[in-house]
């Protein structure tokens, strides 16, 4: 066992209780499921990214109704810029992403090419929106295979207090200062989410390749009186060269939404709650209360609120991504039976 693994094994962790299985679809609901997988090679080699998703309406009698399926396949060059991109259904506008880096600036470039999809947080927009964070998590996976790799001190200094996991004097920063080794998180084994009585609980995903990270989401929307309820589930997992896959981050957010105008997207947050199932460090659950800042705010504002207000040492970038995904209600609500 290398020094990094020994150090990580000795550290306290956050919650380590991954979800097992998936609840069946409710009658009269819309379920969105998405997955994005990034397979990495050695630095300087192309990355392969595949993202798939489905919006599925379920009638009051429990039968499957309206359905949309989307797939995005992306290959980078050796410098992590988009070299090839294909979507099904075809979206010729996205050829404008060729040459764009998959990290900084990618989300803005994709939104500018498909502004209507951005405004309603469509299925393809959500898949593209996940590309930068999938690239970040894939970097953790690759670094596990290189025990000699370490985070440069100037990079670590710039990350202090960027989120609760990087809080100054927290487990991760303190360990780096004490040992000189960056502790790359390890998580518990990843249970199969497809286990359960509903064969349509998830869209078809296929097996995960070795050296791959997978980010999955499940968003369930249903009516409750004059309002709506959204349950948003999220998991990051990793499968290395050997061994079983492990869960890195896992949340469920439940939000109550009430009408604030005549349109399907004219909604505001009446209540919201977040549960952490799996997180790397003991400080990480400290971000859970940040979701309360959305109460009373408009659904249309959520992306701006996350970007401008849910920042710093009381926030979590992965929880923020769950909150961003609630914007999908704009597309999902009109599909409700």
C-alpha cells in the first residue's frame, strides 16, 4: 500500500451509507434519469465521455407514457479540448463546441449555442452541464493510479475555503500540511442502483468500463395539491484498474414548489431538504443547511443563486450541482399527466 492510501485509510470520513436500489416510479409522475461517464487514459491522451438521459412520464394508472431519450458522445484531443462531438437526436449547433476545453468555459459555450435548451434546462443541456465536473472527478481517479502525484502547493493555497471539503484547517487541508501528501478520497463500495421492482426505473446505461467515473442523477416530479414536489438524487462513483467501484459523493434533495405565476416554470421554493448519503470528509455535511437559502426564491433564479451566493466554506460544489439540476422542472412540469 502506498503512503497516500495508508494516510487516507487513517482519516475520519463523512457519511458512508450509499443508497441501495431505486424506488419504483410514482403514478402520475415524471422521472428524469441521466448518466455521464468519463473514461481516462494517461495525461496527454484523449478522453472519452458518454452521457445519456431519459425523461419518462408515468400515467395515473402506472403505465409509461411520453418519453424522450438523448445521448451525447464526446472525444477530446490531448489537451482536453473537444475534438469530436455527436448527439442523438442530432443537434448541428453543437459543432461549435469543437475546440472548446471541457473544463473552464464549457458550460457557458454550450449554453450560448443552445439558449432555448439552457432556459428550460432540457435533457441535453443537463448532460452537457455535467461535463466539466465529470472531468474534475476523473482527475481524482487518474491520480489514484499515480502514487507519485501530488497537488502543487500554490494550487492547494488557491483552493482553501473554496467549499466545505476544502475548509482551512479541515481534514483535507490539514492532512496535506501535516504530511505533504494530498489525500485523494476513497469511498464505500457502490451498490447497484438498478436493483428494485421497476424495470423502467433507469434508462439503459450498460456496464462501466475500468478507469471510468460515472455521475448519475434521478429526478422525480409529482403534483401535491396546487404545488409540486421534486426529489433529486445524485451519485458520483469511480471504477479503477482493479477492485470494485466506490461511491465518492451522494445526495438526495427534496423540494416543495408552489406556483408564482401562470407559466410552467413560474415556481418558487416553498421548502427544501438535503440528505447526505456518502461524502468523503467529516466537514462535508456542514454544507447541508446551505440549501435553505433557496426557500422563497424563484426556480428561474436557482442557477444564478448557486453561482453567486452558494460559495465558500459553507457550500459544497457537488450539492450545488444537485441544486442546479432542480431547474429541470421547467421541462418536466409540462410532461406531468
